[in-house]
C-alpha cells in the first residue's frame, strides 16, 4: 500500500509539474506581446471627454479605465460571457470538454468554450478558427492570466470588443452611440452594449433598432431571472425606448486638444485641467461678441483663462470657429507670436519700483526724446510734459515707458522675460532695443497670461499647467510682493483712457487689474486682466495681419475681457489684494514725487518701499540771485555787494524746457546770466539732439540737402553758438531752427552756450 501510495503521489506531482514546466518554457520562447493602439482622448478636469482622435488603424478605440466600468456593465458581461471568470485560470476545462464532445461526437456547436480571457487572446491576435489556433489561444489566455490581474484582463477585454464598423470597446461605443461615458449609462443602455459584440453587424445601432431592442429585452429578462438585476430594474429598462444611432465623436476645444495630443504622443488618455463649463461659456461669449464686430472687418479672437491659485489653464480658445477656413480658423491664436503693443509696460515699471528708481507719484517727463536715433511717440502723437509714474502706466504713455526701460536696463528686462517663459523675445534679445517695451518683439497670449498670473501671485512665476498631474513647474520669483501690489493698484484705476466707451458710466465694470495693448498698424488688440482668482488674456484681430482703424485694445479687446469676467467671476468672493507688510506711506512733493525739500508746499502721500525707494529730496525750485531790475542773474563769482535779490524759479530739466518752449507753454523763466561774468561753467553743457552722435547720414549731393541742428540747454542760457568741424557757423537762440549743408566724410559738430559750456557730436556723411 505504501508503494502504491508513493507511486500515485509521484504520478500526481509529475502530472502537475510537467504542464507547468512546459508552460514556463513556451512562455519564455514565445513571450506575450501586446501592442494596442488606442484613440487619444482629451479629458476635462471633471473627467468628461473633450476631444477624441482615431487611432493609427483608423478605429475608434477609446481606452476605458477600471473606474469607468460600472458594476452593472461588469455584471452583465460576466453573466453573459463568463460566469466563472474569477475562478478559472484563463481556461474553463469543463466548457472545453463539453464543447469538444458536442463538436466531435454530436458534430454540432451548441455551446462555446471561450472564456473572457480566451476571447481577449483572440482579439489581441486574430486568426482563423482552427483547432491549432484554438490551442494557441488557450496558451495565450494562460499567459494573460500569468501577467495580468483579473480586473486588468476584464478591462482590456471591454476595450477591444467590437461594436460595428470601426468602433471597438465599450467606451468608444458609449461615447459614439450615447454621447456619455460608460459609468453614466442606464441599465437598458448597459445591456444593449453587452449584447452587440456577439453580433456587431446585425445588431449595429441605427441599422435595425427594432431587432436590437427585441434582443435587449430578451437579455434583460434573462439577467433578471439570473438574479443580476431586480424585477423593478429590469421592468424600467424594458420600458425605455431604444432610439440609438451613431453620433459624431467629441470635438470640443479643438486647438487645445490638438496641442495636448501633440505634446503627449501615444498617450491614450490625456487628463487636462480644462474646465468644460468655463470652456463652453468662454466660447459662447467670444463667438457672440465677434459676431457683433464682424462689420468692422475683424474676424478672429483668442482667449485663455488661468486659475491663479493652481496656474492651471481652465479655458483655451484658439479661435472662435475652428472650421472657418475663410479666416484661418485653425490657427491657434493663443500660441501665435505677435507684437504685444503696450502689454509689457507693467513689467518695466514693476522693475523700477523694485529697484528703487520710482514710486507711483514720482514725476517722469513725457516730452520728445531721441535715443540714439530712436524717437518714440505716444499713441495719440502728443506729449504731456510732467506726469506721475502711475499715470504714465495707467494712460499707457510710450515715452515714459522707454525712459524707465533705459533706467532699468535692457539686459535686465530681457532676462526677466526669459525667466517668465517668453521664448521668442528672449531668443532675439541681442537684436532688440528699447522698442521692446512698446511691442517691438514677438510674444504669445499664453506667455502674457503667465506673466500677469505671476503679478497676481505676488510676483512669483510658475509655468502654466495644462495637465492635471503636471507638477514639473518650478516657482521663480520675478518681482517682489511690494512691486506686484503697486502694479495691481495702478492697473485697477477706473479713470483712464483704455476704459471702453460703453463702460464709462456702467455699473458692471468688474473689479480687475487690467492692461491693454495695440500693435503698430492696429493689427493686434490685447487686453489682459486679473483678480485674485483668475487671469484672463484676450487677443482680437485678424490672423492674416490685416489692420483695422477701429482695432484698439481699449475699444475692441477690453469689452470682451469685461464680459468674460462678469460671467465667470463677477464680484469675486476671493476678495482683493492686501498691501504687503513691506510697503509704507510717505509725504512727497506733488511737483516731483520726492520727499519735500525747502519751499515745497503742495504735499501728498505716496507708497514707497522702505530701504529701497530713492530718498533724495525734492529740488523742483532753484534759488537764484537776481538784479534789482530782474534783468540778469548772478552766480557767486559775479555777485555784487548790493543791489540784488533772491528769487525762486522752477528747476526744469533741459528736455522739459525745450518741450515748453517748443509748445509755447508759459513758465517763469530764469533771467540770463550776468554777461560781464568771466567764470567758465562746466555743469549741464548743451546736449545736441540733432544730428545724433555716432550715426551715418545719407544725403543727396546734387539736391543741396541739409541737416538740422538742435540742442537742449538749461534755463539760464539765452544764446548758443554752433561750430562745424571746429569752425564757427552760427549764433542762435536755443529754440531757433538751424540747418547746414554737410560735407562728405566725418563731421564734428559742437555747440557752446553763452556761459562757456560745450557739447560735441561726431557723424559720418555719405553722398548718393
């Protein structure tokens, strides 16, 4: 008995071991290879499908995750296809024996032997139904069970089952036949999708819905009798009319979806930050607004909405009509590189505040200037004289912005743009000049949105996120909280020229900080605004670059910005920005914005950054010794013992004096200096503004073309003396127009004033 028991045990072990060893050997020789090509689906932040693309085989095969398979769908499939799915190793030997007996002995096919795992193996590796291929199918089923869990196998199977035509998988069928994800299907819809895969041609939805409904109801009764669903559930499902037909695949947010598909090649499910509700609202508002302005020959608009807390993109509108071929609707205006107009000015002023060069009330001269041949002008081609820094930014004046950029330094500005993710602007920085701040570089709406979102977050920049799981963005401090708050306060002022005309007396101006921009030739209208919760960036124009006289950021882009804010976050519950602890108030002179000096009487309060903001005292008045008759002024070298008095005059810079004189603006002019004085002055020499130093001039020799001589001098100068190549040329008033005919080659030009101060410049003249 012991010997028989031992032999039986040995036989059992060998019988069990040999198949396992054989399987392991075959598994190593013929490893399981699964190369599934899924349709890319772009998903919103709540899990809804925004956009879907055909896979490389031109099939709709959308990948469903485990959580998307509802318990009802799982129960129905398991009851119908494989009741013992969770109990067999991939192959049901009893079913195989029964099917083999029926096929061989009875020569009839009354039942199938394929488990769900075996069906999956056949779907992964389609082949003719032969006994040899069935053997391979069994081997592949065992491999699947060896490598994957039951839930993974079931999910993979449900992603591959056929539904007629080029539709495969329950998710694709659910989206294309019902317009919803699998977990949102009704019981009747669940059972319908359960029975189609066995007869995908005859039961194809929309082809013969009466037959499909008849089969559905039959299986609902079987599922009820099998205890899968209750009688009430089955009765409710049977009463549901079947009107299924094939729908179009989701095509929402086409520009955003195309961008995300390109950024994530081969990823079947792209989970994005886009909010479906905000996206649709943005699309509707922008589309309706564009319809109203089409008569102005304006045909395109782009919008991006950013959640300031997370830096996630919540709405993305590349154009209002993706299918508008006439007006290049497929162009993605959010990513397109265009001239930003004045939208970069806040960054320059913020840098000046942070470096202590300016405070909001400090005065900047808005007068004609010449930066080595570059002569910026304001939008309306007019100048304003003395303006505060805050008004210069709020009124978007060009000359003060260029002056501030010159003070802060172009390299520092371009480096700031690089750190803020401005790709093209930073790449071409070496070729750029001061015109960058007025739109002389290429930027995208996406980049501008990132910059303004940084200001809304106290100066901290972080890459904008399109993927929900994106945690790659590093935080970079661009600006201090103090500078960011000052910019926000200035950009919140409602009394400014870029307030749209229809909003001048409106109660529906949202509380936002915003900045507009209009590119040269009126080709681009920008408006970017933010509150604590959102940053919204708007561009309006024509993708083909056609300019329109009415196209300005204030009148065209800002109304759309306000409409969006009023719809998305009107009277935001997030509150407003609080002043940082590092800011304080100080008293300053209204004439200069500097701490009061002797004689300052008009005092106002101003924000400043302690320890950073400049603390030089105001010198807008200058005390001068004047003769009793008031005809002449004296310096200490020529001051008589008696017969003089002290008077105070405005201490105006030469460029402001030149502007006042050129515009015939009255001011209390200082009397000319005592002509008998022999002292030689060296301070504030004449500044030659025309021609420009170290420049080449091309003139017509035969036409007698002339060049103009212009200079800027202090108020105490009554006459200037011009010299050409060290030879006296002409005596003139400081404001007098003087011209000369230049000789070919290098020309030295000198200007001396009546106090002995001298300025020079050197030019090169070429004839043609």
